């Protein structure tokens, strides 16, 4: 199994999810079809599916593009609701499908950013040395989370805790290059967290997606650390404050944060 990030737009990520045994691939959130097609050609793979994390245009906009339909007329389009353009295969929580011979894809429903948001946990049935990965769209970012456009804090708590149950070495493939800004906010909330030293090194890369894991997120993502003293202090929470209220307060602070991008 191989994952190839394809930067699109100003800060979005599309991906190629490649089954190396067959040279078949899925395009994840292929907003810019020419760029994704060029990457597929460069890697010598055939796109047989489109995987959509949620319906927002900057992720799903390539599904109905004339280039996608003409180049890949037989490709399945997976997504969490009929809001996803050109949808052929509706998926729900815990549904599974395959790409090529060996890639296993498990669907994880994570409603909040949008109500049909799906994260996709991917493993290789043969290459058991690969740690697996998860395409998180705009639910989980490196050191951050998405805005609550169609949901509330309690839903994001459940979504992130759900993703946190994945194996610790699972590689995170998120939807946007927001890492520097998320790091700045994290240090603002939890300035004594030594885990940020590793993340600072990661932000020196132009592409940061694919360089962190679920275990890392548990160490430095303030939205996954709601019950720590630092987050409680920053949100004026007490021992009786529910996690949903802490999440709402923390996300509101992030919405207003204008700190350095680092």
C-alpha cells in the first residue's frame, strides 16, 4: 500500500491510495482532477475509484468534473450521503470495501464538520508491516480539528474519540495544510507541552500530512486533550464541566485566534 499526497488549491490535500500489487488506485478528495491524473500517470497507476470525505466543494468538486468522468468513466464514487456529487456507493459507519487486491477500507462516521463526514481507515491485507492510515478530511487535522459547520461540540468529541481508538501507529492523512497554525494555537493553549518540539520539526516540511500518527495526536492535539489541566485552565473549566462544553469553548477560541503561523 502506498499513499501519495497531491496538494491542490491553496492548502487542500487530495491523495492517491495505491494498491501496489495491481497498480490500481483510489483518488481521495480529487478536487483538481488534472493534478491528480498527472500524479497517477507519474506513478503508473490506474484510478478505479473516488473516495470523498465530505460534500464541501473543495473536497468533492472533482467528482463531477468533466475530466474525471471522461478519464475514469467506470470509477466508483464513495461518500457518506447523496450530497456528495456523482455518488455511486453510499457508505455508512463500519462499512468496508477494497481497492485492488489488498487494500481494505473501513468507513468511520464522524459527523460534525458536516453531518455526512466519513473518515476512511485503510490497511494492507498482505503487507502487514505497514501501520495503516486514516483519511480524516476536515474532522481531524494535525494538532487541530475542523469547524463545526453542521454539528456541535459533543459530536466533535465523539468523532475525535472514535478516531483515537485506531491503532496508535496509524498515519494521519488530513484534508488541509493547517499544521503551522494549529501548532501556534496548541502552544498558546498548552505552552509547556514538550511534544510540540517534534511537531515544530515536522512543520519545516512543505507537506506535513502523512508525517504524524494517532499516537502523536494524543500527545499534542489540544482537541483530544480536553481533560488536561492546560486545556481546562484555558477554557475556565472546572471538574464538573462536560467535555462538550470544553470543546465548544476551545473551538470558539481557535475560531478567533490570530497568533503566528510559525
